[in-house]
C-alpha cells in the first residue's frame, strides 16, 4: 500500500512496528548501488576501529551521565515555629549551648524529619533542620529547614510546606508514638526571604538580649554613630523579655539606603525570620520627629538587618525595654461615656502590636446618636493596598469593616441609636500606625447644628459650602450650588472664585473658567496684552498688538522666519530675531547662525522626571543642578542651582548678613554639589568653597524684589551623572500660567517643621501674574513669578530658598525661578514666590560670562 497515496500517515508505536513497516525505495540503478567488492582485511580493520570508537563514546556518555551530570538543584530554606505542649520551659533553653537545649533540639529535628517523611514532595528533597531558639508558652521552638529542590519544583515544595499543620496531624494519627515524643501544635512555616539566601553575606552576626524589668537596653547597627554600617552583612538580634511581658523597640535613628532590595531592617514577632510573623520592613530615612516604636505580641522579637555591597548609611539605634501585658501602652478598648471623647489604637501614633483585639462601647445620652470621626487612619499591609474585604487588620464600626489608609478626617460613622461598638483587630503579620478617633453625641434630627452636613457625614462651616474648595473631601459641598454673583458659574455646576478666571488653570474641570479670556470675538486674535486684533493680521510682519504677540510662532519649515524684534522675540547672536517661542536648545536650529542651539549642554538628568511641603523623595541624580549651601559648621541653609562649572545662582536674601552670621562672606559657606541625602557625603558628592558672592545690587530686603545672587566656586567642578547645569532661559522665554514646574529642596516639609533629609521634589503650576498679585495683596513685582497649588498643601518652605524652580521643555529643564518667599508655606491661596530668572539673563551674562 502506498501510504502517501492513501492519505494516511503512520505514527510508529514501538520498535517492532518500525521493523514491520520499513520500506525501501526502489533503486533507480541497482547496479550503481551494489556494494563493490574490496580488499577484505582493510574493511575488517575499519569496521573494528569504528566499533571501538562507538564503544568508547558510549562509555564516555555513561560515565558523564552517572558520575558528572547533576540536576540543577536550588537550596530552599524554610523558617518555622511550633508549640510543644507537653514540655515546660526552663531557663536553660535560652542558651543554645546548654545540654537541655541540645536535647530538646535533637528531639525537634528528629520529629521534623519524621513529619517531612509523610510528604512525598518533601521527603525527596529534605536535607536537614536546625533549631534556632526556644521561648516560653508552653515551649515554642523556632527552626530552619533546608531542602535541595530541582529547578521548577519550588512551588510544589512551597505548597507542601504551607500545609505543614496537616502533616503534623497525619503524623499524630499514624504514628504509634513513643511516650516521650513531642506534642506539637501551631506548626507554621514559610520560605525564608530570598534576599537572605541569594545574597552572599561576607559577615553574619547574631546577638541575643534579654531585657530586664525597669531597665532600658539598646541595640544599634555596628559602627553607629561613628561610621556607616558594613557592606554585605547580615545581623540578627534575638530579643526576649520575662514571661508576661512584651518587648518595646523604640528607634531614635533609622537611616538606611532608600532601596529595600539592597539594605533593610525587618522586625518579626518571633525568634526566627518567618514571614507570617513579619511586623515591618524598613529602609531609607525616618524623621526622628516621628515616634517609631514597635511592640511584640509575646515576650520575643527578632530584629534583622541586611546590607549589600554598595551605599552604606549611618544605620540605626533603638532602645529596648519590656512592658507588662495589661499595662496602659498595650491595653485598649473599654466603655466610653460622656458627650465627646477620643480613643486610639494601642501605642498610637506609633505602631500597634500584632495579634490584638480591642473593643470600645460608646454610649451617649438617650435620644442622641454617636458620631465617630477618624482623624488619622493608617491600617495598611503590604499587598493589601487595594483590598476592600479587609482580610487583615481592620476597624469595625457598627458591623462595617474599614481598613487601609484614609486621608485625615475623612472617615466618619454615625450610629442609629445612642450606643456604638468599635472593634479593632490586628492579625499576626504586619502592623501600621493605627488610628486616632473622636466621638460625639449628635442630635439625630440635626446632626450638624448650624453647619453643613457633607454626604460623608462630616460637618463643615456653612460658609465653606459652594466656595470652590472641596472641604468635605467628597466634593459634596461643591455640588448643586447656586453661585454667588462674584463667583464663576462653571458649566458643570461648580462655583469657583472669580480671581481664578483666565489664570491658565482649568479650575472648573470643564474649562469654563478659561473660556473667553481677553474678551475677543471669533475671528479675532487675543494678544498677550489682552488687545484684540483681526486674526488676519497674525504673522503679517507688522506688530499689530503692540507687544509683538501677533508675530510670534510664525515660522514655516525648519528655519524659523526672521521677524521684527520685540520684547517677545528671540534674539540670535547675529542680532536677527525669530518669532518661534522658546527656540533655545529645542534641538532645531532656528537662527540662521545656529546660535539658538549653542551652549545646550544643560538641563538634562539621568532620569525622566515623571514632599518640600506635599512633595516626595527625588531619585539620586534627578535634579543634578540642585546645590545645598551649608554654613560651615551648622549645615544646610539654602539651595542654589548650577549654571556652569564655576557658577551658581541663589537668592540674594540667603546672602544677607544678620547680627550673628556673615552670610555675605564667601568664607562662611560651603557648597555641596551632587548631594542627595543630607549627611551622606558619598563619592558622587563634591564640596566646594566659594571665591565670591555677587548679590543683585537692587535687592530689596523689605519687598524681596530682585532676590537673586551669584556664587563663584573656588575651583570648577567636573560634570558627572549627579552634577550638571540647568539651562538658563532667554529673556523672552515664556513660562505660561498653568504650566507645570518642579520645586526641589531640603527645606521644611511643613510650615514650622523639620528640614528634609532626602532631596524633595513637588510638582506645582505657574500662576497668572495678575491673579497672584491680587492674592498677595499687590506685593508681586515684575521680577517675581508665582507658582504653587492654590488649594494649598504643596509649596516650597524654609530652607528651600535659593533653589531652582525647574521648568521642563522638551527633554531639558530651564531655570524659571529662584525660590524667594511666601506667606507661610502651602497655605490655601498663598502661592510660593520666585525670582523671575528671565529678567536677569543679561545680568547673569554680564557678571559671569555664562
Ligand atoms: C523661606 O523661608 C521660605 N512658601 C521659602 C519659600 C516659601 C516660604 C518661606 C514659600 O525660605
């Protein structure tokens, strides 16, 4: 049968089938294919040689397969804990050198082996276990188990380990137990943090401490505070307290590398690093102004610290003490009566302990209802940020569960009767700062007496309703408004203050407030000076507006059309003017002499930029032109910007003498370039003394007019990834109202607050000059520029002065302003005021040549 013709295909099933089905194609010339008869001995020798070669090859393969080839196996470590209920704790168990410890540890390891042997997945790969510690209750054992798992099998081993409790049950049932075997309960285990296995630590240190009643002990990273912590080091501190106590760990310094995948501290409610008992992981810098204390649920705690090769920071220091269970730090709940009151999660504003349950019963006078407002609400766990079902830590009010992180004061709950029950629950892993709440008795019929009641049940002053601000937090005070005559009536029903009209910012959200600005009719062009001219006169070569704005952006093709010079046009080196707005360093040669693309090695950083008050940490090198100006011996005082290898721009008010310090003298200062974190003077940082300071002669110390100064470094710096200049804008550079700009600095993170350690950035918008002058009661000169967020909350503050207001254009940043002054920080309707750099472009050139 011809298989091809029949359309069938044959799939061999066995070697035997092959034999039966092999067919040879008929040779076209049988003669040619016939074996030639040759000399017999030569053929035999060749045959023997080939045979021997095949045998040698097969032997080699067998030796390689059985002797050298190894399956790729991965070391997998699990940490765990178990309660041994038929043993009583003796003090000797605290020391791993004691014979008592060793005897019990041997029993635990042999029992673990027996447990693992009940699981086919585990038995195959099990290597061994070590007992790490014992603690009270009856006896709790902490262990590490090692497995060698073939690649790809990790998940099956993880899953078998996660059901350890079932294996323990199985063992209990199957085994004809010897009378002295251990009775185990609460057996828990989880894979050890991979960072601890994959990193080859060059040093591993272990400390143990038993706290004493009424005594405060201390733990700290080695070398603290004199030297940074060592690289590639893993350290653990096993902390114990007397039975009936819990451990309090109180950090006074916490300053590690920002990236937790490199250096981190992890705290456990256990004596081994078991994920299900992890309380918190920390890295980066924590401000000492915020308390940072942790409480364990029992009398043990483990603190671990790991560092990698690079970037070692000062480290940490923490006090350790024991707190009796039942003392006021850790108790919570109870009966609350009276018309108003407050209550908080235990240890607030620091972290609540794991495994705690609290219940408050609030009762107010009959006829009234209970209203609870959470002023602070921080109950987040890693990975649970978006969770709505509150499976981990939660607060339950009137049967409704609340969890996660909520903006201050936005969570309010009201009861139907004069009683309310509030429960708080924290599970075994991860803790947060918790909550603070107030309660009050309210009249159900009039829950917000003489106030406006928001949909989220908050009460706000009636005057705040329909004022343009979202005071309720849910916008309910700004909906269904009949606007006052002095307000803008947005099409979407919102009312906004009239002074926001035509400020370049879409305040209504539907652009109503930015329509018809300038009042020109259709067919007319609105000039920068608000004059109206016919659209036909645009780009006709004549300045019809009177300010040249109708002759801007008239270029066609690559080279922008040269035009009549005005205050708004860009002047090339050859004194020809072009109409393109902001042509400098935009990558396109616009001047016929190419001068608009000269000196353009500026304004670029390693990073694309995607709290200062309301800001966030910058990446290292994100704002490489930012400089920290230190007064020698007293630290950071002002910011500055690099404009060339030798020159910095700062604020004139930073360099004014006062009674005690001669700020005007170069010798007073040192400039830190390439700095990211105050105090961390790494390899990327360059410190320079100053050669001269040139404040603007017209600086007015009363009005802050002309608040700009230049600083010459004593020697030029070499640019690096962390040190680069910002672009100086041409005098005509346009920074339109509403455009986004960046403020950066190490200044205070709230009005009257502490300075930031890590360089902060915040995104704000340029505010219309007229609007700003109204808001700032006529104090804004043409040498000042306003930027901020009028709803408040984001601003430069004390210590940011002199630093840059960086404006993105294409892939570069231009120095739009110098941080100068403001009415407080981040206040509503009070923007930050900056020195307008464009007004001083000629002065900078004259003084520095840049
Ligand atoms: C200052 O004192 C300062 N909110 C800087 C900026 C602002 C306020 C104060 C703007 O350096």
